[in-house]
């Protein structure tokens, strides 16, 4: 459990809060590229309680500026997209991608009033279908060389979803390895073939689907180690006296995680506050073996959400589609086949902001407690201007942040530590794009600055 003041520190992300300053020190997803079509490349964005407008710049790139005109407070989400920026509908004031007011048509020709007006603006970068923004102070940090950014676009798929709860609940669900033994299991035969396939695929060398394997072995040994990107989490299940199932996931500090997805894929998922009681998750799925079937994946995902907000069709208002007969006969939850809904229910059912002062954590919650310790230390470090985890200072440091390695595999009970790395190296060696990004060396957790390679910029 957390003290009440600590629970406030790790959940309140508005501008000026300690957590808000920390999160703004990192690149954060603000929109899918597909949300800004050519016929209207302008979109309102709300992130960490701040209202902004994202738009395509002339030629290339993106602009992200404050949502309201400095003149009379009119909404720039409806502005005309012209002359390299956004022109307010009310009096024609024109704003550039840097937030500067470029024109004030009604003012005298000799006036220099426009030069004194500026609205907030933030740098943006596009990566594999997602627009990221840096909302912190000073120059933005370089992007790490993580697989989700290094993979060629055709080997990736990006999507998002709205969850009605605090961002940290989403992250803690993603780094909790023991819940998969229950939340995603089946009472009957697992019929899934599409999204959720990491649980319906057969685990190599076992002859079993992952959903059954983890369901039968519901008491994993959980180990957590600090790494340059944040945390690496091991869930170890003994299948026989000689064999273990090894599932490795990662916290990518401060608000993302990387999870294996079947035998050839993985995904990185960010949980980004809209405000303190709502957040978006953004995902980049990447395939080591072959280009992704974007059309099929998009069709599957769109069947579960309503546009334009990407709100799940199953949600609190309809009890997440709960069906007691399904719970008796098919799924453990009774909430359909989509694992996203299972995870969504778990974290939304805690309430808009979980009260962590009354929870009771055990040994199986090691990853959750390790993350909270890391987060609280990082909030203090950001306040003091000290280095932060996973925040590279320069291009050299950014290139050193690779992977992170996420895998489901079977390994000898004795020697699993080296066996999973050999399995990962083999997967990358046959990949059309990942062969040049080998696994990090065993000693990477002991490398200089590995606990916190970066500086606070907020």
C-alpha cells in the first residue's frame, strides 16, 4: 500500500505537479497519424489536463499548439488550416507551428502587436504511425533505439484506446505478470485466432496454448531487475523438473511497457493521461518475421471501439458486456474474447483513481512495488534536477537503449538465464530487420549510469 500523499504524487499529472513535470520530460504519444486525414489534418488533443491542437505542417512534420486563440479565447480546433499554420475563424489571427502570431488582419498595417503574441507550442516527431510530442522544458531528448521505433513501418501496426481511469492503473496492469493466469484464461476451449493471439498461440516446445499453460501454472516465480530502460520482469513457471516457461516483459519508464505477442511479435504500449481520471493507451505492435497485415488488425480493433474517441464499446456503462452464461461456459471473465476488455475492466473497476492506501500487496506483486519505488524516486529526482531513468542525454546514449527484450519461451530449468537470450538472439538473427539490433549484453544492468541514464529537463 501507499501513503495517501504518495498516491497523490504518482497519480496527479497536471501542469506544475511533480508527476506532471516528470512525464513531460519524456516524449509522449498525442495522436495516431491516421486521425489526421488529408481533408482535415487538424485535431484537438487533451493530454495531462492541457488542451492543444495538432496539425500537419506544410510540406512535412507536425505542429502542436495551445487550443485557444490569445485574442478572445476562441477554439482553434475549428481554425482554418492555411498559410502554414492555423487561422482563427473569429478575426483571422494566424498562428505558426511555433505558436507565434504571424498575422492580425484587423490591426493597423504598421502595428507590431503580433510580434508580442504567442500561444504554447511543442515539438513533435512521427514514429511508426504515432505522433509523439515533447511537452517539457528545454531541448527534447533524442528518441531511444527501441524495437518499436527501429522496426520498418511495414512491420508495425499502431492503435489506441480510451480507458476511464488513471494512467498508473493501466501501467500497473501491464507489468503484473501473475494476472494472466486468471484474467485471460478460458473455462472452455480457447477459440481466439485474432487479437489476443499471444494467449491462443501454441508456446514453442510445449504443445500447449499459452492460455492453458499459464492457467495451469498459476504460481510463477517473479523476478525483477533494474535496466537502463526501466525494469525487466521475469515470470518463471516450472513445467517439469527439467523445463521452465520463461515470459519476459518490461517497464519502459515512465509510462510504457513491452510485452511479447505470440512467437514472432511484441508490442510497446504507452499509457498517457488525458486528465487524472482518464487516459489513452497507445500501442506499436512489431513483427520480427514478416510485414503486418494492417488491414486485418485495423478491422479487428475498430470492431471493438467507437470513433472518433476510440472509446471501447464494452465499458462501465454496460458492465463491460458481462454475460454470466459466458462466464460459466467459456471465458473466465464473461466479457468476450478481446483481452483488452479484460485488462480494461480490471483497471477501470478500481475506480477513477485507485485508493492504494487500502490495498494489500504480496510477493507476486514484486513488479508493481518495484515500479512504485522507481517512480517515486524519479519524481524526487526530477524535482531536484537529477538524472532520470531511460532518458538519454545524447545520440550515443539513445542508441544504447535497444529492445527491450520481451519473449515467451521454454528453457532448461538449470541455465534458463542464458537460454532465453540465445533464443532471442536466434529470433533476431532470422529477422529481416532486427539482425543488426542484437540483444543487450548480460552486463547492461551494471553499465555506467544504467539505473538512470539521463537528466531532468522539467
